[in-house]
C-alpha cells in the first residue's frame, strides 16, 4: 500500500508539473530551444515570465543564433538579463537583425547596451538603414542656422545629416544632440571662412565638405555618412549694419566733441565780456578822478601860473 501511495503522490506531482509547465517545456523541446523543466520551475520561484524566455530561446534557435549553455544565448543568461531589468525580447530581436545583416554583435554586448539605457534594436536598425538628422533640430523653434561670410552677409542654412550607428562606441558615445551641435558649428565655420556669400551660394557643397572634414563624429555613437544642404537663403547684411552703427557712433562722438568745443568757446566769450566790463569800469573810475585832480591843481595854483624861462648870459 505504501508503494502505491508513493507512486500515486509521484504521479500527482508529475501531472501537476506537466499541467503547469508542460506546454512550455514541450514547445521548447519540439523547437530545440534547450529549456529544461528545472529551468521552468526555477523561473516560477524567481517570478520570471516563462513565455518570454521560451519565446526568446525559440526565436534565437530558429534564427540560427548560438544557444549554447556556455558561450551562446543560454537560458541562465536570459534569466539574468531579465532580473537585471533588461528588455530580453529587444536584445534577442537586435541579435537576430545583426545576424541577418552580418554585423558582429554578441549577447553580452547587446545586453550591456540595453542595460545602459540605449535601444539596441533601434541601434542595429540604424546601423543597417542610416538615419537622417535635421540640423538644426528645430526643438527651440529654430528652422535654420545663421552664419555670416567675411563680406558681412548673413546666410540662413538648413542641413540634413545622414548617420549610421557605430555599435563599437554606442556605450559611452555622444548622442544625436552632439552630432547636431558639431555639424552646426562646422557649417558656421565653413561659411565664416568664405570670402563672399556668393561663393557659398555658387557651391553649397563647400559647406558640407568643410564641415565633414573636421571629424565631427569622433567619440559619438554615430558615423556620419553625409551632410546635405537642403535650404540656403540670404539674410541680413550684418557688415553694412555694423558699419552704419559704427558711423552713427562716430557721429555721436563728433557731435559730443563739437558740443564740448562750443561750450568752451561760449565760456571764453563770457570771460572776455566780463574782462571788457571790468576794464570799462576801471576807465569810468579813472575819468571820475579827472575833475578832482583839476580842482586840486587849481587850489595849488598849478594852473594859470607862467613858468619863467631860464635867462642866458652873454659871454
């Protein structure tokens, strides 16, 4: 009886196990995905979604990826990536796309890119099919770049930058914002080095050539394929406006200096008038003293008295 009881218990356990995990195990077994019943039971305790892991292993197997337990996309690696908060399906799809495009991308690097916060599937797709970035991006309402040639004429330029993902520098590489900033800087530099805006209008390609030759994609997650100018317009004559502003400033300075000289001349004129008035007052004062001096001379008898002439003796 004891043997029958134990056999019954074992049968119940086996039936329960197969009732819960049998469909996943059978699906993986028929597909050659190498998912054991033990792994399925462990997933339940770790609260890992069975269907996700089994589907990922089947996709990898059918796509021809290595699912070797030591070096390939093993069940333990998928579980570890799931527990780390990664997107298992995104990583598997990225590896399949890279495998089809003959891009070297192993599971460890794909998982590292995913855990770094980058969309590894989008990165692979962009590596296969280049992406177009607008410069400027237009996020701040700026539709074109403003640059000034040496003759002072402003040019308004819009560019499209074609890039593909550089998987080797995806971790730690700069993002699209850096590419847009560098390309914008290169375009402004190229236009600023032109002698005239007409040279740029005649050959817009000199802008893209001058910009792309500066190694703008260094230390970024992208490789620049091309820079194409799709819009270029003539803006303001900045040089003429600056010259007008300078002339206006010079005129104001000259007016200020002339006003200073006029004020000095007016002050000198007032000083001369004061001096004339002072001298006239002294003259009037001197004239007032003449009658008094005449009266004094009359009283002293100095007026009207004949002065005897000296007598000469004859020798």
